[in-house]
């Protein structure tokens, strides 16, 4: 069975909802999935000052925190985050920055990787944030699996070929079209992860 790690940071819940859709898509394609959140770095007083942030932290206490063992275990990764000044959140980057030991052993290479992001505004840095994640994946030697325009759901969700991206609905629900695109992204990631896993020994010579 193909193993997929969906690892995300979410403050008020939007990235979490997208992560769940990617998880469901991967599962529908036959994957075993580990849905993991990265460790929160913000101080308690900052979280308490935002009702939605505090509520989301309480509501997702059941979600395990990501560990390096999840990266080693997985055949493919989906990383998600809200944008922070056009780049990934400090929480996600801090976790990825701890992966050096696995990278040096070659344990992250030849695995499938994709990403999803969100921002407060339609042009708030979604694409640059995706690139900051993929830049790390290049160093890992992972194989980037973007959704591109390989399914009609991508266009219906706004047409981002690099990865599912959303604009904060500001108290409303994320569009069904967006979640459908994320579901497809999970399917596509799993298909490629399965091929890579089956041929990893040959790929490494």
C-alpha cells in the first residue's frame, strides 16, 4: 500500500480543511495516510487574542504532531500552509528545517511531493509560497507532482497549476470546487508515489 504523509500548518482551520480533502483523495486512490500538523510556535497569548485561532487549536487536539519518522515512512508528501509574506509559515519551515539528517542519508529522495497554500487575498503570495516549499523539495531530491491542468477540477478551483490554493473566505466556507481540486491532488500524488515506490531501487541504480 502506498504511504502518504499530509503535513500542514493551520491557524484558523482553512489549511486543515484542504489537508483533509487531500487525505481523502489519497485514501480513495488506495493510500495509507498520516495526517499530521506541525508544532505551533506562536505564544499562547497571541493565540488567545484570536477567537478562531484558539477554537481551531482546541478542535484539532486529536491531530498528531508531525515527526521526522513520518517523512521517512512516507512514499509521498503533501505539505500545506498559509502564506506569510509570500513564503511558508515559520511553523512549517521549522519542521522542514529539521530534516537534514534524513536528507544526508538519502531517505527523502525519489519520493513524490506536492503542496497546497492559502492567503488572505487572491494575489497574496500563493504561488511564491508554493515555490518556497518546492525549493526545499529540490534539495531533497523529491519528485514534484503538481496538479497542472490534468483534471477539470483544477480550472474550476481557480486554475493554479502549481498546487491547490485558496483565498481566506473570512468566516465563510471554502468553495466545494476548491476542495474537489484538493481531493484530486491527493489522488494524483498517490498515483505517482506508487510508481516511484515500486521503482525506487531501479531509479537509484
